[in-house]
C-alpha cells in the first residue's frame, strides 16, 4: 500500500515545453544580403571607381562590364583589363528590451568582415563588336560573427526561469555560452556581347552565372539555471546547475511519482473487483483498509488537488490512475526539456546556382552627354542544404531546399561633362523585390515586401591635372520591407552613403583609383509579442542599426586606343 506525501507537487504543471525550439536559426539575410550598396540581396558596389563616385550606371570605362555593358564600345578597339578590391567592415547592432534577458536593455553586436571583395573585368573591342567578361560578388561576400548570439537565440534560454517559476519551481537566473558565425558568397561570372549601331547608340546582351554558398557555424552550450526545488534532488537549492541535468532528474522523479500512483491504483483493484468499489473511501476500514491507509489515501488525494470527501473506492482508484497518467506526461515533457537543453552545435552549408539574363543600351546624343539603361532579369536560385554529422541545431536539415532568388533590377544613368575637366553623374536603380519570395521557404507565403527597393545618387569628378582627378559622391537607398521582414536576423533600413577618392594616370596605359566610403543606416525598430510557456505573452521592442566603411583600390589597364 502507498505511503506517499505529495505536498506542493500539484503545482508542477508543465503546460508547455519552454525549450521546444532551442535554436531558431534562419537563413539570415544579414549574411546573405547585400554587403554595402545595392538592394536587399544585391551588391552594387563593384569597382573602386564606384566607391569614389557612388554612381557608375552610365560608365563608359572598363567597369561598365558590370554597370553598363553597352557603353563599352566607347573604349575603342583593343584589349582592356580592370582589377579591383574593396576591404569592407560592417558593425551590426541589435538592442532588445525583453525583460527576462540579463542586463536589459541588452545590445548584441555583430562584426561583418570582407577583407577581399574583388572585381575583375576584361574587354576586347574590335570594330563595332565588344566582348567582355567580369567576376564579382553580386551578393553577400562577407562573414558575420555574433560572439554572444542574438536576442532570438538567448530569449529561448532566458525564458526558462520565468516559465519554471510560473509553474512552481522558483528560478531567477540563467547562463549559456552562445556563438554564431555565418558567411555568404554569391559569386557572379558575367559575359556580354555589345554592338555599336552608330556613333550615338550601342546595345548589349549578356548573362551572369551566380554561384551561391552560405555557411553557418555556431553553438549553444552549458545552458544553466538556478532552480529551487529540492524534491528533484539536494543539488537544486538555488545554485547554478546545468538545465539538462535538472530536467533529467525531474523526469526521473516524476516517473517515480507516476509509478507510485499507478501502484496505488493497482492495489485498490482487488477491492473494486471484489464488490467494494461503491464503498466510500472514508469507510474503507469496513472492507479491509487500515485507518492509516485510509488517512494516507485521503491525504494524497488532497495533496494532488482532489477532494476525497464523498469519493468511493472505485472513484479513488480512477483518480490515482488519472494522476499517474498526468505525472507520466509531465515526466515526458521534462525529458523533452532535457534533450532540448543539451549542447547544440551547428554546421551547415546552403548552395545553388542561377542565371541572370542582362540587356543594356547606351545613348550619346553629344560628346559631353551619355545616357544608359540596363535591365537584369530575376535570378532564380534553389539552395540545397548540407548538414554533416547531423549538426543542424534543430533548424538546418540535410537535403532541404530553400529559395535564394535575387530580384530583377532596372538601372538608369547619366554622365554629363559641362567642361572637359568636370564630370557630373547621376544614377537610379530599382530592385523588383515584390517578385521575390524572401521568406526562403517554398511552402510558406509570408508578405514581407510593401514596395520595391530604390537607390539613387549623384557624383562629381574634377581633373586637377592631366594625370590627377578627384571625386566625391552620394547615394541613398529607400527600402520597401514591412515589419514581417524585420527581425534581429534580417533587417533593412534606409541609408545614405558618401564616398570620395582620386584617380591617377600612372602611364598612358595604367590608371590607379583609390577611394573611401562610409554608409549610414537609419535606425529601425519592431515591437511584438513574444509567447512564453506558462506565462502571458510579453511585449518587447527591438532596435536595429548598422555602420559600414570601406576602402577600395583599382588598377585599369588600356591596351588599345581609348
């Protein structure tokens, strides 16, 4: 017969698993997205000349391989080469006021680095025909490190103390070792054919092969909490312990309770089958129970939240059977929590390819005015996930396919020379984001875009001497995302960028370009409700910001008549 005291145990009501989704890693656009100028996922900063002018859509120099393929016929006959590199550093900051985070409001800093961001272009012109090729990172191109993770990672750990406290297990602290690193490279291999119709008009057609690779690595280790619940073991008296061990011991304890309750129900079975089931439990001594057994059974029922008054022996047996099942289910949840709170390691790669058709036209109504237009079609890319050693962190799954498309893009540009030494330039780009599935999952349809992304700017260059030219430029972007897009992992805000530098003609065949650029981002924010197991939803606000700077160097080689 059961001799069991269950004081306070009925308060343990794990209605939900606070660690069911330990990591919510997303194929983050903060990694795969544009690293500087351009749209949500498109890099438009593709030469040192761009860095120092910020506007190259009407270029008729070698970097027109990317910006204005039809304008390459202006170079004249011969072979031309341009080699560029940009070194880019970006700081991303996410601040959260979620009240259960340690040190609220909490700021998370991500460092993005791209020491090598190349742009290589070759051109061969003969007669009216222009053949050109280019290589550059048209998306991504850098790696991001978050040494303390992100709010969405840490909040899942921070949820444990309030969730347990609300369910009768006082817990006030948590800790964990969190690290995340991601890198992305959308490499473009472009080929164009241009044709000079007459002295004023040229056209070109081209295509770009985009090879996309995203890599993710990180971990969530040593998740610890400070529960006060000695029933699970003497170690749980308010000190920091591993969460997985606490949940494991809790599972063992609750399974034991379930077994005891099941045994009690079984011990009453002979009385029920013997015809005493309708006898009141309080009269149990009349059918063979001792007064101590009756008192223990009644006390246990009361401790478990029941009312033994008026309860028959058969009803008592059913009560103990039901309580056994309830505590077995609680033990199961504890087991899930134990598994979910173990160390997690992430090692995953997403890769795929796509083709971008490109059309462009260049119009020069006079020697001092050049007008260009280019259209890049949508690039459809299916990313396939590879997860070695099953280290997917609960989100990355080997063989899963994601959408990694790049939007279509329309660009306009004007170059104007009021005098020989002065160049004025303007550019305008629109990225057709509304035609792209940015949630990344082919089975979902989340509306994240309200309008297409816009980019425009102005630049000026002045020749101080025959060899030395100085320049400066400004560009502005206007994002079209809505709050469904914004998160600590993917966010987009309006920007202003300024760049400056100089060009120096080393020899008649070699040009040097040096430049510096800085991009300033408007602060973004999002207020939303976070669901917390066992506790009412919590409203919180996150703010997002970035700061980017870069230096660029380029060498242009002219092996022909310019």
